[in-house]
């Protein structure tokens, strides 16, 4: 079959230098990368430029084609994330109420 010369995208093959989805990641690397915490597979979110671990509820950034697989650099993906300081203050208030007004 002869490619349609009017459509420049028709016979374009992916450039290995660009990598998957234009993020510069080698597709073979994506196949072997796992979450550093859970060792579970990661899901590529190309639009966000992240690798997501469903098990750990973390999204690891991709910078200049390099996945940053550090937990300290990851973004939490769970929407139920609460403020630990507020939780601690609430727990302290509940403990004082149970102990009585003299505590």
C-alpha cells in the first residue's frame, strides 16, 4: 500500500529519541518500572507527565524524560488526604473530653 502523501502523519513512525507520548521515556523502561514502595506496576499519565502507582496512591513526576522514582518527590493521588496536624488536634480534644474537665 502506498502512503497518502497528503497526510504527513500517515507514515510517521515513532522517534525513539522522543519516547512514549513525547515525554522522552523509552517504552522498554516503562515496562520494567514499578512503584518503589509496593513493587506494583505503574500507569503512565502522559498529559500530567507522571507515573501513577494505584497501590501506593502516589504519582511520580517525569522530568525531561526521566521518571523521578523518589517517594519524597511524588504527589499524593488520594482525595481523602487529611491534615495530620488537624487530626492530632481533634484526637487530643477527644481524649480530653473523655478524661473529664479536670484533665
